[in-house]
C-alpha cells in the first residue's frame, strides 16, 4: 500500500507532537512545583479546560460570526 501523506495527516502529526511532547514537559514542571498535589492540580486544570468550550459556545451564540476569538476580542475591547 503506497499512500501519500495529506494535509489532514500532517495536521494530526503536528497536534500529536505538540500534545505528546507538551504533556511530558508540563508533567515534570508540575511535579517539581506541586509535588504530591500534582494530581489535584491536573484535575483542577481539566475542570478549567472543560469550562472553556462552554464560554466559546455562549460567545458564539451572542456574536454569530466566522471570526471566532478575534471577533470576541473586538467586541470586548473595541
């Protein structure tokens, strides 16, 4: 099977590299700072990460536009 790598595959490789490498770098820093509290710190960060899409959904309902984050910043700061 001779399949070429397309844009979608390259994006997945890039995301995998950033997330994969980033988690190990952050884990080392978190352990050195939080020590035994590292699991609690990751749980707290996960909860905050779940709140972010909720905010984006509400902003998208209020300001329906294809501009995304840029549109929200322009609405907030002019």
